[in-house]
C-alpha cells in the first residue's frame, strides 16, 4: 500500500517531525497527514512519529519521548523521530545506495536529531536548519495556523532533503571518478579530469603528490587549478608562475608563448587556455617554475 495515513502531534512543530514527514513523502507521496494527540486517531494511523510513546519499527511507531528514549548512535547522538524513520526507510529513499544513506544520516539526520534531543556537543553554533524550520511556526504575535505552517515547512524540508540526496550522490560519484583519474595520471603531480568534477576532498585524501588539476570548463575551454595544502586552505601547494599573475589574453600569451592562453587569476590558483594541449603546456611550465 502506497497511500499511508501518517500521524504526528499537533501544535508547535520542530525539524524532526517536519523532516520525518518530508522523508516519508519520498516513498508515500499520496499520504494523508493527521496532526493530533488523540490516542484513538493515533492508533488508527499507519505510521506514527514523534508522538504516542512507542518505538516499534515493525509497526511503524517512531516516538522517542518515552522513558529511556529510543536508543542512540555509536557516537552518542540520540535518535529523534527523524533518525528512527531514516534508520528504517533511509536506504529505500536513497534508491538502496547504502553509501548515500549513511552520508545523509551523518551530515543531516544526526544533526537534527542532536538538536532535537538537546545533544549539543559537536553541533555548529549559529543559525541551524532546525531553527530555520521552527521559524515556520506562527509567532506569539501572529494568529497563524500551525497546520498550515507545518505544511509549508514540509515542502521546504522536502526540497532540502531532495537536494541533500542529490548533492551527496554527486559527491560519492565524483570520488570514484577523481580516484580513477589519480590512478591513471601519467604524472602524479598533474591530475587530468575529462569533465569538471568536484575534486578537492578526494585529491586531499588520496594524493600527496598532486599539485595541479586539469579540467574542461562548461564552455569548452580548459582550466588548470592549484591543489591547496589542505582542505579549506587558500594556500597552494605550488602556485602558478608569478609572472602570470593577473594577466589575460595577449599579455598572458606573450608571457607564456602560448597562442591561446586566456587568463591567470591574480591569486595564482587558476588559469585558462582554449585547448587541452595549451593547458598541458602551461602545466608543464608551472611545474618547472
């Protein structure tokens, strides 16, 4: 049965119940939502989350407010309703890709769980996704409708979850592509990608020798980019030649002797040329500089 009745509590809502419904919406798009604390209505629902005092995944009961809670991860972060639902349904939501499901739990679900359960250790300070979701509640100065606010928050959370899954999937695919490029590199200092692929995490993790990354731009030209000394750093392992800094077109062509050189950033971390042969020639010059 794909049409499910989902029950959660009424009134003020938080990120865990909102994202729980958003997650279930991925699998049961024609669901009926009941927001209530009426135990009779709760008992009749197919799936119950964040209310009811029971955690039993076999009967689709996902509360965590009962005495003793509903367990915790190996890292000590307790499960909220979102984590419990992800534990059962996350793999299916991610098209049976365990790597993606695990990454989503680590990067999104567990943070929402931690905030909901008051487990603040390791949670980044500042405005959080959980606080953003809570802002869909009517304020004390508004005569708002909590149910309407909840529906708006679910739409927001659904979009976030969809993009989070897509981004995570892309990151995992990119890792395999970049790892293969590192393995196939003729010179381990110069990694060539056949198409632009997010590379920094993988190169940082897998290659100590890589200095430059070569890849095509979306408009068909080619780029050379420096590898930072560590992830998030603005310091290059090896910068492009100082004589190229800030030059473009004819000025760069005269400085390099390369007829189709296009530009070099003043920060010496990226440069471009029209052809692959030219960008590889620039890489060779940069290695020797």
